[in-house]
C-alpha cells in the first residue's frame, strides 16, 4: 500500500464518508485548495481495485504550541521551541473501517513527519482528535495536552525509536 497526494481530478472526494461531517467537508471542499496554497498537504490511500476511490486520508501541516501545557521535563528540554508537526485530520471511509487502514494511515503520517523533521527539526507531533477518537491515538502512544483533552502529542524521538 502507498499513500499519494490528493488529486482533485482523479480522486472521488464526493463519495468519501468517514462519518464525521467536518472531515468529509474538508476533503471535499478545502483540501485541494489548501495544498495549492502550501497551507496543508493531504494524502490519500486509494483502493487498488479502483484508484479513484478514497479509502482514507490524512492532512499534515505545522502548528504553534504552548509548552506550558506539556510535562515539565519536555518544557525544559524544548524551551525555545514554538512549533510542532500536526496531523490535522485523519479519516477512514465507513466502508473500510475496522480493517487496519486507520492504523496504516497514522503510521504513514508519522513516517512522513519524522522524515520532514530530519530537515526542519521539530520535537513533537500533535493530533486534533475528533469525537471519541482520542482513544484511537492513545493506543499508539499519544498523550493529551494538560489543557485540551482532544489535542494529543507524541515526541518525534519516540516515533523514531518505534520504527
Ligand atoms: C478513528 C478511525 C480513523 C479508525 O480507523 P479504522 O480503520 O477503523 O481503525 P483500524 O482498523 O486501523 O483500528 C486500529 C486499532 O484502533 C482501534 N480503534 C479504531 N477506532 C478507535 C476509536 N475510535 N477509539 C479507540 N480505538 C479505536 C481498533 O479497535 C484497532 O485496535 P486493535 O488493533 O487492538 O484491534 C476511523 O474510525 C474514522 O475515520 N473515524 C471518523 C473520523 C475520526 O474520528 N478521525 C480521527 C480523528 S481526526
């Protein structure tokens, strides 16, 4: 399996439904425009049998972070840092849920951010978890920020060590 950059001419964004309207709408209406403006990058996993069908997608960008919402050891270690990699969105179409594609997309997103961090260093990766998905990320080692239970982070160092 391989993720590819969202291609509005090729990929059927209208049929995509992950069950969260905001995530469907972003893919359908915003993702391509944001990519063309270098604001975010969206990658999709295609169905091998029909590459226009989107199994799932994720969107990457950077975010500014408030270090005071992190454990003291991380505040000390990264005291001059103000930005982190962000998995801004991640969704799997309802037809493909429960088959490991969410995990595959998350690992793929982490690999891309790890690779990016080797050129433009940042120490943390953050996710904004939609309705009830925080537990999904916790399974993979993400920890909630003190001040926002839907925003979670993992260190680039622990991602590096896990691969
Ligand atoms: C959350 C989501 C991405 C999971 O995708 P998926 O393809 O169904 O997940 P997977 O099959 O890869 O599951 C991997 C593991 O995570 C677990 N898991 C899946 N969804 C979970 C959730 N919401 N909470 C806790 N654990 C979850 C699975 O049980 C599985 O565990 P196992 O390996 O112990 O069996 C998908 O349900 C989705 O798109 N949800 C709507 C959008 C959303 O909430 N996105 C995430 C936040 S932006």
